[in-house]
């Protein structure tokens, strides 16, 4: 499934263009700080398998008042490089590729 163009941001990593986005409204579990923030990435030219990255911080729209640090483009670039090294092929169709970076996260 393709990411919506509205609200997504472009990023260039190793000469390849990608688009990434963070869900605007948290899911119920994210709002309650029971599950962490995730963001999605896809290839701009030929979107195939989407990369879903699970972070180690709460969603910025959480209802519990937990403070967060924003997802920076450098975080997204690092996640893309890690996923590519782990076998993510964004140009090919397939199931979403999950990259779990929530290790060491404090309990939400």
C-alpha cells in the first residue's frame, strides 16, 4: 500500500529518493503509551514493500503527556540504511518490512 503524498516528507539516502511519514493521530495503544511510535518509508520512484520502523519513544500525540524527541531525518536515514543492509528491497512488491529499534526503551 502506498503512503499518502500529503503529510509525507522526501529524503535522499545514498542517492535514492524515499518518502516517509509518521501517523498523524496515535492509535489507542500509542495514545495510552502502551506501544511505541512507528513511522513508514517507501521508495519514491517505484514503491513496493513498505518499511515500518518501530522506535523507542512514545507517539508525539500521546494522551499521557509523555515528552518525546522528534523523529529527525537523520533517524530516518539511519533506519533506511539499516533496513537495506538487513535485506529490505523497497522497489520490489511484498509484505511490509518491520525494523524494530525499540530495544532498550523505557517502559511507556
